[in-house]
């Protein structure tokens, strides 16, 4: 915590810690479009990094990470994006998650 307040560039500090600064606008909840993962047309949702996927893909991804990988740090569904999903958001259903994000 002390390093955060001592750092002159807090945005760079947060990005290095895989956290987006609060000033980033949250994505709009449930816009309909083509999922970049399964190519189905469905309501899309995403994180503050603006990577979008349908609820089926998010559910499968989160379930796999929690049940099979047994990891405590789950990153964005898109390969290469290092934004971490908050624990409380990963532990609840996808639909509830997007209500919290908006």
C-alpha cells in the first residue's frame, strides 16, 4: 500500500499490478453482438479492458479456471490480456457479475 502512495505515476503502478485505474469507464452491460470466441450472436459482456464475450463463453471460462485450474488469480478471457477478474465477481454467476459491473 505504501508503494502505491509513494509512486509518482499511480496509473503505471496499477497497470504493472494488472489493475486498471478507476477512471476507466466500465463497459456497457449486455450489448448484443457477435462473440469473438464462439461467433454466436448474443448479449456480450466484458471487463474494463473492453474484451467482449457471450455469457456461455464466460461461464465456461470461469468454471474451467475455478474447477480445473484451481487458480486464485483469473485473468481476462482473452489471451494476452492480463487484467485480473475480481474474486467476488468470478465466484458469482455471469449475469449477476454484469449487474455489479454497471
